[in-house]
C-alpha cells in the first residue's frame, strides 16, 4: 500500500501530460502511486501513458467520456494510499510538494486536507504571478463561504476522512466540484494551506477556467449560497455572498454580510484574520 495516491484525470491534454507525470514520479517522497484516469481521450494521451516505464503508474481508461468528477471518483475508489493528492494534466508539482504536505497533515489529527499556493505557468514554461489563499482553520472556513478555500490541483486529503463520511465528488457539478466537496468535508474536519507555492498552475486558452468562466461562477455561487444558508438561516445568502465575493455592495448587502460575520463568530469564535478579510470587503470599515 503506497502512502499517497495521486489522482490525475486527463481528456485530450497530451501536450502537457508528460511534464505533469514526470513531476509526480520525481517527488522526493516516492512512496506513491499515480492513478491517471484517461477520460476517453482521442489524442496521443493513450500512447504517452503506455510509454511510461514505472510500476507506480496505474492507468484507468473510461471508454466513454464521464467528466472530471466521475473520473476522480473512479480514482478515489481504486486508489489505496493513506493520503490522496490531486494534480491536473497540464500542471507541474514541485519536487518537495508531497513530503511537505504529508508532514503538515501529520501535525494534528483535526486537519484532514492541506493545499498550497500556486505559481502561474504559461504555455512556454515561463513562471508568472504567485497566488495564495488563506491559512488556518477559521480563515479557511470563512473564505469557503464565498469561494473555494483551496486550489484544486494542490490538495492532499486524508482518505480516512473522506471514506468515514462517504464523501465523493458530485458529478452533477459541471464546475466547482472540488469546492462542493471541501465544504462538505469541513463539516467533519479542518483544513490548511501551506505558504509555499508547491504547484505550477498552467494558464492557457484551452483550460476549462478560461472557456467556461460563467458556468464556473454559477456553480460556485450555488455552493456558497448553500453554505451561507446553513450557517446563518436568517441572512439573505445572495446579498451576503455578493459582498464577500467582491461583487459589489448591493442594497441591504452590508447588513446581511455583517449578520453573517456575527453568526460565523458565534459558531467558530472570533479570529483577527477573519475580521480583517471580512472588513476588506466593506469599504470604509475596520476590524
């Protein structure tokens, strides 16, 4: 049984796939298996996978295209690692990524998922901006009320936390399937992000986030409104979400947002980082 199962789903993305595979197989933590779910690719993906000579690579092929969520669920059910990591077929993992994330997960049992910062990587392999998300359990829970608390290709998850609560990706989510899963996981465990940028995130015209931005925001809003409603049933979730997601401050939005913050602090306690993040969304207000 490997320590880490790395899930990589691919559909017609042969161009960057070899670099993604190499970055996983070259990890300093080598007690791993790489499960590549080929989602009915029609390009050179099958040939690239067949040419890899490493027993840690396991290839699962969907004869018909199933989508990202269903493909990742197949990998989750097939993988046997204690921890499960993600990487996209056009991204690159830094060599120490898995080692550092496993070390962080082992620090405390309450933390079941760890992500990291990312660095943009263009089509020619040139590095660009670094993107970070909040660190710490409370700031991440607050952030998760408005958008995903993790960059999906960076996560490492404790498999036991998923299996104990029957948690899997929901295939009905055509986008933001990861955001939906993390919010459901947060009902049972905490998460954290490492400060280091451990994944190089490819930015190119063919990726889903570039082609389907409107659809992605629609599913993101669906998850956020659901979670706000669960935490603060007496708050207008649409108004609160628009403020927290930096979509402007509509009429009634300020009041709804502050009531959401009060409900959050009653549930999870006061946190300075949360207050700073919250009041940055409200012009003219201080924590």
